[in-house]
C-alpha cells in the first residue's frame, strides 16, 4: 500500500494496482501547484464531507478517470445526479470493494457544499487492504467513538488532522492515536491556511514524547506500508 500526500487533506492511495484519491483539494491550493490534477489516476474517489476544501477537484478527476465516488448517501446522490458513478455509504456500514474493505465511521464536524446545499453528515474511513489497515479520520474533533475502531480493526496507520481551529490539534490527535491504538500517524489538514499553521518540530516532538511517530510529508511525497 502506497500513500501519497497531495496537500491539505488530499491523499492518493495505491492498493493492489488500483488508485484511490481522497478529498481532492489540489488545484486551488498554491502549495500544491506542482501537482498536475489532470495526470492523477483514480479508480475511486473517497470523500469525507462536502466542504469546498475537500471536493474542489472531484469533478475534474472523475471526468478524466471515470472513477467511482464513494461517500455518504447525500454526497453520493449529489454527484449521481450529475451523472457520475457513485457508491453511497453511511455511518457504521462497510463494503468490500475490489481493493479491500471500507467502513464509513463517525466524524464530528460539519458538511455542506460550497453552494450551501446539504452535504449529509461528515465521516472518516477505515480501509483494510493488502494486509494493511489504515484509518482516515477526515475533519473531526476528538471523539470517544474512535475507541470503537480497534475493536474490529488493528491499524497500521492513522491519518489524523492536526491543524487545530477547524479540527483536532496535536494534543487531541495524540489522544486520538491512543483511542485507535495506533502509534504510527500521518498528520494532515495543517498549514494550508493561516488558521491551521503549525510548528512542525514541536508537533513531531510531542508525538515522540508520547512514544509515537508523527510523519509530516512534503506535498507530493509518499510512504509505503
């Protein structure tokens, strides 16, 4: 499993020869200007919620690749009405795709499209594929519901927002990693805007002092599990 960071909360995931894009907000992000959205491969697009900083490039990528859009029922319905291939989900439900099993889990946030229309309830994803399991928290506060995840899935990586203001901060993300019982963390949803700028060295040190490994990737960089 290969995971690429495209900035903000945007990810590329390669599993068994298939490509997944998560929350594509790339072309409007000046810090991701070196990423060519039109060159991205996608068999699936996973969306945690409907905010503009998570869906900006959905239609471009879906038009280019014919990817299936996976999200909550409202977001899936929104894109299905535009003629895109979709797979609707809701909290607590799971589905086995050709790349692995996906469960849609709780997130505490808000969700509306840029035009103000209803975007359903936000969520996160637990993905089990290629003998590696990851949790993509989405935009969320710290929540006790995270403790439910390790009851069913042993995680190899937790992808957690750490930018504060709109989501958890570093300290809450450390607690979240305890809740999901995973000490290997990829941080995201930081530095894109002034509200969510962080001190990288301080964040890494706080996780290290808690016995955990926080990875902060450069935009376009990848890790392999």
